[in-house]
């Protein structure tokens, strides 16, 4: 993965129990408690895709906000535009509060994968939480 800026993530020592009632509420609890990288891992656990990431469109090219890699879960990739090739893709748009596209949230893999309707629905439903989290971090 050339061009990616890796850093070591601080993952919880053991899985936490996040009570939320619905998958979207549970995702929100994970995002609030442990941050975007762990929340992307939570999403990734519900698929067979290798990567789950949030990507920014602000520079004119897709740059990684954060990328979770199932094969290297303790490494956080961010800030790069040189993304590994994609064979399989399932994604949705990240919008700001005015409805302007600011990026994408997606699962992808180098191998053939099929995203279920549930997987697509969950990505779409948590996208506003990811966008709000990221835009809030940008303002800090």
C-alpha cells in the first residue's frame, strides 16, 4: 500500500459491549466511545470485505479520512490519495449539513465480494454519523 500514511491505532484491549438497540445506535455508541477507526472496524465485522473506509473529496481526489484493514486492524491509514486497487466495492455518499458531497463511506476488496441489502442499508444509515464526526473534527 504505497502512499498511505500508517500509524498504530489504540484499539480496545478487549471488545466492549455497546448497547444501542439498533445497529445505527450501536454504531453511534462505538463511534462516540472509541473513535472512527474502531467504528469502521465494527462496520467491517459485518461484511466479508477486507477494507472499510471513509474518504474525503475535498482535495479533488479521494483522500483517506480513515481506513480499516481487516488484515492489519491495528494500523490506521489516513491522508493518502494512492488507494489500493478495488475489485469489489459497496459505498455511499458522505454529505455535509447542507447536503453537499464531502466524501464517501465504503467497503472494498481486491477479491470478488457481494454486498447484501442489509450491508448497503447500514452504510447509508450510518453515513450521516460519520460525516458529522469527521466535520466536527475538522473544526477543532
